[in-house]
């Protein structure tokens, strides 16, 4: 291996003398101190079923780095399972966690003069946080996004977190017994990886591979088993080759790679949350990406994967069918094949080995599930700056919908009203003050209520409009990320119970069917909610931008 100029060599002689003495005190040998320093970011955590096995992968990464002539230096920032705080005030922390995590990784990497990074992580906001840090730092980086959780089985049917919540909805209308639900509850989660299906965690993993930041296959790999362990070791070896090649994320994350990632995201019917995250990664890479780009690409990128929640199969099936590489092979006529990837090769060179192995899971480009991609961006007097709909998961009967508003200021109140049978077929549930500044934090407002609607038989009869988010597990007519949000005086703050709302997905319109002077009069009487006064959320509330800008932290 050729001589690699290490970042630590920029230190003064006395600075290096101090640092190396401290490293010896931490147990590093003279030989280890002379080698390139490879930061190994470990997202291990005991409480998250997705993260509590990451130590096994990180161990293999370190072995691979050592074998290839580097010195692995492990540090931890636990990935959090975003479903843990469902139904409580602390759910507002999950998106701010993304920015905290990205900044923590950035700080540790800079303080310790790491030459390159391998990131082992999992779950909704942690995967994009690692991508954001990688984009900021520009160092050679490989990400291992945790794999996909296996589905359980209950009485011959696949069972996972999403289906378990559906069953909780069935419990509310007495179509299953409490004993049956308890049995489902006991078996639903098979830990190891992101929740199966193209929910936010797995969408993030797929996007990470599509960006070129993983080894091929890592975006959909099964969460347990020899394959993900092997990816760990090979990533440790490969990071040393990237370092020798001088290939960092500055060369990998560019406009072409972002467009590729957006197309893949659209073709798999990815989570609406990932739209925010892709925009945040672009922001940290110093690139521009707006809602119009997502909508334009969605109109010309077909939805080709038959994977839940917008299909019949799960992410393990997608992997076995060829994974992200096979999806990109199918989309290759629309992709930039000359972009560089973590293999050190171009995307086109990687795809030479890709093939679709199951046409029931990955459809042909010219015979797709749907002619358009998974996301549509809608505008109108309720969302002048845009809102988004996961059109791939909207029931056909709901593509146009009109109904009276049922207005709530938080998800708990809306969910309780649903369980108490106070929301009826034909209603448009409006949950406001859940945006990035208003919450603050932009919790996943629609997740529980949307999944309950499935179990209660109302998913094709009730719509949801919010300035908050929803999980990638959700299906239904959900209008999300309405901007500007209610907390900054957006028109969602003017909606009252009974106001008629019309949604037209194909025409990309959402309309509050009231005279404009009446809407203006209501907003003139509006006053902003009380701000958070201390802690990180007070800083977050001041700096966070609107959802149509990715809810990034920035000075206005």
C-alpha cells in the first residue's frame, strides 16, 4: 500500500507528542499509532431491537480494518428505535436526534483526526444522520445500515410491527380477541435490523446504497446471518482501499448521485420521511434539492417494487430478488451510471453483476406496478409551499376525496377520538401544530392513527392532513409536511371543525373550500404558540427550517 498522508500529520510536533502519549495510555501500541486511524461508528444500544446486535458487525469491521493495515477506533452513539416514544410528548425528539447524531459524529471525527470512517447504524433517523455526517466531513466513508428485520409468523401469516398495530385496530372493533392480540404482541418483533417493509429505516438503507455509500447488497441485507457479518468485514478492508484511492464522500455525493438516489426512492415507494432526509443530506453536501425535483422525477420514474406498505412482499423478499442493485439495473436507462461508489468503481461497473431474481417482487421498468413514482407533491391554499403524499400507498378510491375537517392539535387527541368512534367515514382528520417549529421536532403524527384506520376498516374512508410526519409503514390518503406549518401562521392554523377540504392526488392539489377573505380573517386573529425556553429543543426551534426545505438546521 502506498504511503497515506494521515490527517494527524497536520498537528504540530508537540501536539502529536501529547496525543500519542494519551493513545498509549488508552492501550494503543506504537505500531497502531503509525497506521491510518479509521473511526468505527457503532450504533449499538440495548433497548432497540434493531441496534442490539450491531456489536457483532462492528467487531468484523474492526477486524477487516486491522487486516488491511489500519487502526480501527470505535466510538458509540446508540441508534434509537423511533417507535419507542409513540403516543407521548417525547416522540418530538426523534427528528432532532438526527441532527444531534450527525453533529456528534462530525465532532468526534474532527477531534480525533480520523482519516476515514465506517458507520454501523440502523433505524429511521440514525441512518440519515450518519449520511449527513459523512456528507459534512467529506472523508472516505462506508456505511452499513443495519439490515432488514425478519418477519414473524402467526397462524401461517407474516407478522411484523406494522401488522401488529393493524391488529390493535382490529381489537378496537372486536374482530379479534384480547387473547389473540396478546399472542401477536408476543411474537411480532424479530429483532435485528430495520422494520421489514419499505418503512423509514429500510428506505434510508436503500437510499444509502443508491447514493453509493455502501457495498452492494448492504441496503436490503437480512438483519441476521452470515451475509451482513461478511459485509462488515469487507467494509473494513474496503475502507483502506478508498483511503489509498483518496475517494471520499465529496467525490461520491454529487448532483448525479442524488438524482439516482431520488429515483430509487421513488421506484420503491419509499417512506415520506426519507424525502426530508435526502434533502438534509443534500444540504450537508452543499447541494440544492427542492420539492419540485421530487415531483418532476416522480412523474417520470415508475414504481417497480411490490413491497409493503405499497405491495405484497417485505424487504427480505426484495433482497432475495436482487436488492437495490437489481432495482437500479432495472432503472439504469434513467440513472447516471458514471458516478463513483464505495466499491471504488462506477455504478455502471457495479451493475454489470446485478440481476433481477424474482419478477413478482421487482417488476420490469416497462411493465411497472404504477407508471409514476411513490411520492406526489401537492399545493394549494392549505399548503402554499407544498405538502407530500405517498401516492403509491393511497387506495384507488381515495385518489380524489372531499370531506369535512375534524381538527386536533395533537395525535393523541385524534387517536382517542378514533378509538371512541368520534371520527366517521368521510372525515378529513386535521392534526396541526406538529411541524418542525411547532412541535418542536415534527413527530410522526399520523403513524398510529393511520395504522389503526387499517385495522378498523376505515383506511379507504378517512383522510389525514398534517404539518407533521408519518411512519413509512403507513398507507392511506395522508397529506404530510404541509408548509408553511401552523405554528408559523400557515393556513393549516385557520382550519375549523366542519370546514370542507378537497384533495386531488393526480392534479397535485389540496384546497380548503372557503373564501380566501375568510381564511385571511381567521389568520389575522391567530397568535403564535408559546416557544420552548430551554434545552436543545429551544435551540432546535430557533434554527429548524420548514419541511419543504428538509427541516434542516440553518440560520434564516
